[in-house]
RNA sequence: GCUGAGGUGGCAGAGUUUGGCAAUUGCCCCUGACUGUAAAUCAGGUGCCCUACAGGGCUUCGGAGGUUCAAUUCCUCCCCUCAGCA
């Protein structure tokens, strides 16, 4: 028996949702599961022990970031990612494919001309400043990245991405893909998808080779998920799903979503793609995790999804709240906006003397120990504890929601739960 | 009391040498954004009024005078703060 398995425990009756268990050499993941993101081998501001307490079963680390700092070899020397981070549970690594998209855009700096960007907000490398469009160069072989730290050049290929993930020793790897930007012309999306497919084949070949070698030496199994692209075009998405589904991957990842398209478009993508995927393989949705998206994904049969939202929003003072007990909270003026009904900005003045916890009834460490006023204060004075407490609450919140969702699927009440929330 | 240095938006602090638009810039504050993390970040607004925008009008550099076409800037007096010495 190989160390990686996916078991479906229960399927929804009215939806395509399913409750399952992913077995990895470092433990079991109950699905559907939310996967926090710890890009640089750290879910920012929380310890592995705290993560476990919050309900995190597995989290994301990025190969690209590990490659640049501290370097794959360093992690390897220190005994692999698990030992390096002090986390015994399952780990999933991203290939660096997302950075093709994320480093290639100029989103961070808006649309301002580069000469208007203040020196403190851009990355200076000695005398010259790296422009975003210089950070990534895609070739047939792979991607030439320029380090956002020092501008040095580095070539990433499907083969190297696989090798590095093996050296990191994560439990689940993602194939090296080309995350298509949005909006994008059909022809460009098609080429990007085809490139992703070529890279998927190369990733799989490289990974299988490494798998054979490692099994000889008795190393734990490391799974590989193929990645589907195709932007918002139905025929491309279907083609990509069929292509990836037909390959010998351990699981499937849906990429290129939540990159600027509407939520409606994203849901369409799921509707096209998921029915094509094999039942018995776990399905991961890359980069998605707002409350309504979580429901949309789960009821369409997604098993795991990762997102920076809970952690990133927490660090800027946005804390998540349920929609189930609206009477228990006062809305800040802006929170009357339905889009914001799952979050409050704790830095708003109206919370300066608020004695209540972030959310009444929440059992997280933050809510059982501190008032909104205190967290508000911590953010105003930029105390590190503020970022931590907000992150702790947000992660707990999402993991709690996932627990509720898993229970609801088993009880056949997912749609009721969704209605209650949305 | 003497000597010296100062008084500029809510705060800090440029501008005064060489009179020619102060709303330089920080901070605070307000608002917005964030979905496989170049992100404990970024963007916008922050004297008043008009304007959808472009832009326009007005008020302001401790106080009172003076010189000048023109004064935050030069001159006189006064008030206040800080430092040193009595």
C-alpha cells in the first residue's frame, strides 16, 4: 500500500460535495479542508503548535521562495521541510508556477508609472530597480525568474521544480504550471494552457523518476497533483480537465482561478471542470477561500483549497465574522455593504471602546481572552500581537466553518448550512 | 534681569540666506483594496468653500505696526517658549 491515499467517506445527496480523508506519510487530512498558506515556510505570525490547535491539518509552502531563501540545499541539510519548520503534519508545496503570474503583474503598484513609485515601496537592487515586467520571462524550457530580493536570474523548469519539491520533502507537490493571467485573449489562454500541459507531462515524468529512486531508499511517498488551466473559456477548461485527468497524477489541482475574473466566471469553471475529474482522486482548488467561494467549491466537489485571505486580511486588521448571528453585532457603516458581511475592519474607530470579542460565542484564543477594543488598540499602535491575534481568529474561524461543513455534508444538510451563512 | 536660539496646519518639521505660489515632506487621522503571499502591505484623502472632472475662489506662518507693487522672509515694539549665565 502506498503512503498516499484518498478515501471518500460520504457523498452529498443533493450536491456533489463529499467528505473524505487524504492519507499522507505525515498524517490524515479530513476533507473538505481549508489549507492555510505559509509561503516562506511560515504561516505568518503563528507557530506550528498553534496552527494545529486552530485546526490546520496541512499548509502550503512555496518552492520558489524556498529556492531563493534559504535555498533548497539548506532545507535539505536541515532534514527537510518538516524538520526545518517544526511541523510534523502534512505539507503541500506549490511549484512556483503561480509566481509566473504574480511576479509578472504590476498589481502591487497599481497603474502608476514606475518613476512615481517611492523608493521604499519598490525593491532596489543596488543602483537599479527591478521593474515587474523584468521579473519573469517565459521560455519553452521553463521560466526565467529574477529574484525579487536581489535581481539575480534563475531558471525554473518542470524538472527542477519537481526535484526541488522532492528535496523539500513535502507530502503533496504541484506540477509546474503557467498560471494564466486575467483578462486574457483566447489565443493567449490556449497557448498558456498548452504550455501547462507540456509542463505537466514533464513534471510527471520527472516526478516518477524521483519516486522510483526514493522508494529504493525507503523514503516516504510524495504525491503529485496535476494543474488545470484554461482561464474562463469553456472548451479550454474542459480540454485541460480531460488532459490532466487522464494522466497518472495522485490528485488534481484547478489553477488560474481567483485571478481577477468574477465569482460567477469562477463558478462556471468549476461546473465545467469538476464533473470531468475522476471521483477517486482528491481535488484541490488553488488560491480560493472567501466564505461564499468555499461553499461554491465544496458543493461542486472540491476537497481542499488554499488561500491567503484569512492570514493576509488578519494582518491588515480585517477579521472574519459569521453571518449567522447578525443581531449580536453592530455594523460599522461600511459593513452595511453586503460584500463585507463576513468581515469587520477592527481598525475602525467604532471599535475603540468595544468590550465584545471579535465574535460573540467564538471559542478561539483571541475571542476568549480579548475585547475588540484591545485588538483595535494593538493595530493602532502596530503591536505585533495584534497581527497574531487577528490571524489566530481568522484561521480558527475558517477551520471551524470547515468542520461545520463536513458535519453538514454527513448529515445531508449542506444546503441548509449554506443558506444559513449566505 | 542679561545673552543666545526659537514661535509655520492636530503633531513634528522644511521654506526665511537672495521678498515673488507655503498649504514641501513625515506622522496622526479618515477611506478603499487584498483569493496557489515581492503583502504585519499598497493606494487615495486629509485648512475652508464651489465643482461630475478639469479646475476655480478664500483663509492662513505668535501679536500689532512699518517699508514695498508684493512680506512666512526685511525693520520696530510687544507676547510666549527653550538653553546658558546671574
